[in-house]
């Protein structure tokens, strides 16, 4: 009998079947035409020890005392409409032995309900098995601006995690860094806290969050999430990470040593990283290398009326504003929505770069805009610039533009 360890969670539908099979087995064993009253059936309260009861049947199969009221309480949970019912480890195993099944997967396989109900129960059984270890390749954009991979091992019923981060060296060998941690499921996410070996002791390491939805994690091929930690140079960093499931430990080890990164991983991971240098600014102008140009950035709020002059002579207009309170960009052109935007000061603040992704009634799908920042010195100004992008027919386009700016 494959009992496994830990408790068992059953859906109400499968617990109902299980309980009915226990009742049928009880009547068959004792040649009864109907079930006795509740006290006698389960073996608690004012029951007769000399008459058949599930309590005495279970105690004959095992070596431990049986609380007869336990199974009765679970039957009451079913009557009250609880969607999931949990059996402790000993009751789980003794019922399996009583019914003569090798494991609960065999039991639900014999009594199939709908596919969704069957799959849900199968997920619950597998996710409660402490003995199963899961193996993953972890991918992230790391130091030296390269995509790195490593090994991730999850055990103890999704409670423990071990990362092995692998850094390729010039001589072809790998340097390994280890971290160990705990996993907590909260709603539709997994939260991971790890400790990293530093010298001869473990210190607080990374925090990670992965999205699960409402599925059993053991059945998910890819986990996509974010991490926050410090890198090899003690910079604080954050970014996207992807865990790709492997069938075996051997497959994980082999893939982790392969220098090739799958393209479906590379396009999701590359450059998805934030690095904060290990500095303590003495004043606002030392927050980053861009800080000296903050006064220019502060002049960006206002209304922009942009006329795009395409190379073929076509013209398109866009009007938007930048709020002075939080620098939010809001479109003022009817039936146009800016899905994504980015503002950047280039070349020591002398050039402004706007990047937009659009939806709605506009000839452009996405666009890059460049123009000089001289206009910021005046309250009202017209400025020339250039643009390039993709139009709504998927053609590569470029041209010049004129911006009329009104300060907020």
C-alpha cells in the first residue's frame, strides 16, 4: 500500500463517494442490511463496544487508538456544504487499507466524475504528497547583462526551495552559489523567502513572488514571477524570473549546464532587471547619473500638440498632456489611447525621447519621438523633431514632426 505522508484533501464530491464506499464495506463485512445509528456506526458517545462499529474495524487494522467522532465530524462537514474536506494522515491511510486500494489515485481513477472534478481532485492528491521533489531550471537576467540559468529544487509539499545559481567562468567551468528558503502559498501566488550562504553563515537573501492562478503548482510547467535581492557586487537588484519544469533531476542538471538559452525564454527575460548602485546619496543630485537634469525634467508638464509629417507627405496629429502632479501622460486626442509610454532625457538632457504605444483611431501603432529640450526654457514654444515607428498597417515609417508646447 502506497500511503505517503501528510494529510489528504478531498473535494466534497469525492469525499461523498469515499464515505459511501466505507459504509458499503462496513455493511458487507458485518452482513447488515442497513447502517446502524450514527453513534454506533462511527463508534463514539453512547455506543455499544460489543456491536460492530467503524471505530472497532479501524482499530483492528492498525495499532493506534481511533477517534470515532472524527469521521462523523467530517460527514457533518459534507452535509454543511464544505467544498473541501481534509483527512489527517492516519485516517487517510486506514481508510485506504479498509477499502483495499493501493493509493488514492487508483481510487479516484475507478470512480471518475467530470474531467474538471477528476483533475481538481488529482491536483489536490499530488500537491499533498510530501515525498515528491520537483526540479526546475531558473532563468533571470543577471550580472554582466547576460541571461543566466541555474537549478531550483522544490520539496516538502511545496514548503522548501533550494536555488543553485550557476555563473560560467572564462575557463569553461561553473561557479555555484546556493540559497535555501521557504515557500508560502497566499491565494493565487507563491511567496518565497531565501537565505544565502555568505562566508560561514547564512544571511537573508532574495524575496520572490510567482503567480499560480488557482491551479496546483505541481501541474504548472512554467512559473513566472519577480525577485528582489542583491547581486555579486552587493547592488540591490530586482527583475523577472522564470522557472521551467524538468521531468527528472538528471534533466535539470543537464539543461543547467547547456550554455544555450531557449528563444522563448530570452525574449521574456532579456533586460528585465533593475539595478540600484551601492551608493548612499548625500543630496538629490546624486540619486543617479540623470539627477543633475532633474530641473529640465521638472519643466516637462504641459500640453503637447504634435504634427507628424510622414516621408510620403501624409500628416497625423496627436495631442496629449503631462500632468504637473505625477507626470502622468494623458491623451487629449479623441478615440486615441496611449497604452504604454516612456519619457527619457538623453545626451545630458539636451534631447527628449518620448515612446508611445497606441490603440484607437490613429495612423501609428507605436512611435519613437526625438526633439531638443530648448523649448523648456520658454513658456510657449514650437519645436521641430524627428520620429520613427510602425504604422497601423505594420509598415516601418519615419519623418519629421512639429511640437507646439504650452507649459502647465
